[in-house]
C-alpha cells in the first residue's frame, strides 16, 4: 500500500513484469489485451461458462483500473472489445501478423492460446518449469515445447480440451477421460471429429460407449475452445508501435510511491532524451 492506504501490490507486479518482458524481448510492437464481457456464442452453447469463478477481490478492482490507465504511458495500446475475450482478440492479431510475416510473442498463461504456436508464434514464460537453464530469465515456448508439455502439437490442444474439459472455464469433461486418455486418443485419431467417425477402432468397449454417449457434448466442447478469428482489429497492427510517454508514466508511478521504479524510469527517460534535463 502507499502512504494513503491504497493497495498497490498488483500495480507494482504488473509494471515490473511488463518491464522485464520489454528487457527480455525488445519488441517493436506491443499491446495489452483485455477481456470485456463474455462472448454470446459461447454463452449460448454453455450458459454456465466461467460462472464458477469467484468475484474479483475488492482490493484488486481499483488497481485494475489504475493498470489500464498505466498502459498508454508505458507505451502500449490497451485493447478490448465489448462481449469479447482477450484470447480471441489476440488470435485475430496473430492471424494478421502471420499474414504479414511478423514474429509474435504471446505473454499469457491461457492454455487456449497455445493452439496458435507455430514457426512465427511463441509463448513467453518466466515459469521455472519452462526454463531450460536455471540462469535463464525467460523461455519462449514453441511447437516442440508444446508437444513436450502437452503430448500433442499445438493443433491438438483444442481436441484434448474437448475430451477432458477445462475446469478453469467450467467446460465439462467426459467422465472417465482425463488428460492421459484424451492425449492418447488425439495422438491416435488426430481430431475429435475423426475419433467420433471411427469409434469402432477403440478396443475398450466402456470407453467407446462413453464417448458415443457424449458425442454432442464433445462436439460442443470443441466449439467452446475454438478461438474466434472473425473480429475486426480495434487498433491496426501497424499502429501498435511501443512509445512510452515518460512524464505521464512518472506521475502515475509517483502516486503509487514506487521509489525504485521511479528512479529506473527516470534514468530511462533521460537516456531516451539524450541526457537532457530531467522530465520529473
């Protein structure tokens, strides 16, 4: 908290994390993408979608608003679209970047977005479990790492989730089918569509019957975890150049009383201005 008793821990964590990513990746373009309501298509399919999630902690609400105010001064477009989830918008940006041959790094823990990984798309991670060397500051998860982590390539993640479900999003799995069985089935059949077309190839009678009895649920789950690529980009890709507004950023950090961060950003601002007079 700052001296006024206002919570600032999430704000501090966000700023430090983003600044670390900037140092690690040195990107040219960047954006922070937000959920803004639940999508009508998924809610129509499964009205209980994400309904199990607890309400946001009270102390987090004002910090989230402040984080959104910080994005612009930190140099990032802050992107959201009503009734749209962030992962769908991120997927649309990845699709456009792929068309233009632009390498994309996604900073996310959302398993759905691992479906997008390919030669031009990787996922940024600072989780110790993903680091190949303990001294590494971060890892970039590509197709090989997805395969090692999930047991299926990126294209198979949605297929696995359709069978095992996703408790985080309240998407129901099929009783008796956990991750191991789901991965095994998708490795053999490739897709749930092919699995359902060739059920007679499954030697285990109980498993075969269970899948047949839940055909509609499986197909519905597959729709639920399919990213929506039909959204217009709220901000064009070429307009995402990272451009910090240091005077505004320093003022916002001062309100939070992040003294060490202020010193870091002030030095960065002075360097950007070629060592001219202090901005704050």
